[in-house]
C-alpha cells in the first residue's frame, strides 16, 4: 500500500491533494503531473510513502529538472512507484540508448545470434537482481531539496519511513492540509 500527495506552495500557503500514480510511468511524467498542480511556476512537492518501507520526495520548481530524495533506494527499487524516482542519473548508471537496443534485436525479439527462449524466463530473475544490486541500501538523492523550505538535510536524512511525511509537513507548516488528504 502506498500514499502519494502533491503539496503545492502558493502565495496563500500550501495546498495539498492526493494523487494516483497508476498512469505515471517516468520521472518526467511525475514532474508534469506536479506542474499541473499549480497555475504559476510555484514549488510543488510530490511525497510518496510505501508501507513504512521507504519514502520519497520529488521537488519541481517551474520548468527546472525535478530534484529527488529517496530514503532507501534498495527498498524503493522493489516498488513500481519507487522505480519512477530512481533514474539512471540518480543511480549513477549510463542511460540506456533505445536506438542501440533496436539495432541488436531481430524482428522475432531475440538478439542477433541469441537462441530463442522456450517459455522459462531464467534471465529475468538475474536481471532483477542486478537492478536491485545497483540501488544502494539507504538514502539516495538530494537531501537538501527541502532546506530552503524549513527542513535541513540532516533532519531529512534522520527521518524514519513510518512518520516521515508527517514530520516533513510539520517542518513546512502544512500538517493540516496534508492530513486532510490522507
């Protein structure tokens, strides 16, 4: 189970709305969703928590690139919502080049010279383990993304997933609006 909310800073204070992430496939989609939550180029925070396992905050300021913080990258990597936040750049990996992949794959979906598989997908499990190993256990990202809003990076790093969003809302002065959508 997860909870996701958008916190938009306006001239009248913070406004919160819960949001569904089922149609969001990439960090860019998530940033676009955040930008739609405000009429001006105000700061919008996307806050996500997953069953006391991990939490993440994405900060979008106008058309700037989103800034991301995840409390436990390895735990987030096991979640489809966490995978949205863990970009290749954040994980320190080289981005995949779709054009290069297209050149390696035949029309039948196998790589040149690779035998076709017969239903058992042993390779898929190994690929998943590699992805999980690529994500470090513990915090990852920009721990200072809330510093100018009232929460220093040391405070953000010390939060536990169970009560992180409440403590972030307290520091930002928007507990009531966040709890209203919870």
